[in-house]
C-alpha cells in the first residue's frame, strides 16, 4: 500500500482499498492495522481525509482506540530501542564526566565512593548528574518527533485545553493518593522506612543552596516533562499508533516507568503512578499527564524544602 502525503491527524478512517473496513492512518501513512465498521460508517475516500474530515470522523466514528491527543508521525516501536540506547549512553557519559571531579574536588565524594552532598562540589555533582540524565531521557523522543513528525507536541498529543487541565489536576491528586497509600502499605509489610532516592539526595544537599534549589526544580518540573515525554509520549504513543489498545499501552509504558527509577522498595507505588498517569494520558492528552506528574512532584518538592 503506497503512502499518502497529507496533514490529517492520526486516527481511524475508512479503508480506501477494502470496503467495510477502517484502517489506521498514523499521520503520514496508512498502517497495517484494520478494524471492521458498519455499512453506515463506510465512505470510500480516494485520498486521506482533510483535517476537517478527520476531526468529524474522529468525533463520530466507531471510537476504536481513539484517545485525546492522538499521536501522529512516522515514528513507532523501533524508536523505543533507540531511546533505550541513548539513555544507556547518557548514563555511561555521566559516569565518565564525573571522573575528573575526583581529582579537582575530592570533598565531592565520601570515603566509600558516594557523593557528599554536604560539600558545595558534591551538591553540584548531584544537580549536574540529574540534569544530564534528564537531557538523555528527553533526547531521542525530541529527535524522533523533530525528524518524523511536526514537533513533539503534534507527535505525542500535547493538547492545551481546559479538559487537559482539569483531568491533569484530578489525575495528579489521584496519583498522589495512590502512591501515599501504597508506600505506607509497603513500609508496614516490610517493616522499614520507604523513601524516594530523589528525596534522600535532596535532603543531603547542604553544601550549596543554589544547587539545592535547582535540584528541587528539576524534581518538580524537569522530571514530569522528560519522564512523561518518554513514557506516556514515545512508549505509550508507539503502542497506540500500532493499533493496540490504549489500556495495553498504559501497562506497557507503566512497567518500565516503575523499573527505571531503580528503587526496589517503591516499585509498587511507582507502578500504580504509571498506570494512573497512563489513564490521564488517554483522556487528557500528554499535557494532562505532564500536569498530573507535576502536581505530584511539586508537592513532594515543597515537602522536601520545608522538611
């Protein structure tokens, strides 16, 4: 099947070659994903629908795998592999960049090889390492969106609307409640305190007030942007673009989201957070998911600042 050139958003439309079916258009080309449609829905187009026609079909179509803020572009599951490679490369690069610091600021590290947040140099190492890691996390999603779509907002379904704001705020508090309850439950079952690695690092940063404030901003604003861009943007969107269920996409994006934090004691709360944020993404777009994540992390950052 040949590709078509058009600006119609990704979605399900009448199949131009097989009457009685609808086929998924990924924003740049028809995919192999098809689904049956009723005879009343079928109109055979000779070209991909215009923006107006696409909006009409999305609003009154069958509703199969339709989400708020439909992802679009020629990117897909293959980009997840590139994303993983870039993140691994970033981690290696960060470790290499830290090596010179050992020779110029010995007080940045503890005797057992950890980072000494009590020193100015150690505080800046923690903040710098976090910034570099976030840059690596966002790198491939941004590159893929730039090369294979019309920017990250269009590619990953970032929609500015009151609906996104409302669902984002409600989803944020729902995520927070789920995490608090499950964290407390985990602590009771294991009979030990369960805290986040970010909070522990921030609380150790007494060597530089500026570095401490920047670190909290990375937690409150940076993490919601890059993590949602990666997991509810690239990963979640790639699954939906494939023609699979948004609910499956929520699980597929939620599991690596929980694991990538590398915090075994918090896997269950983080998984719950990933699942709630996936639902927010489905009904409130990527903007809603980012806002929800921001609500959770901002409240956490404020708690750390005044602890």
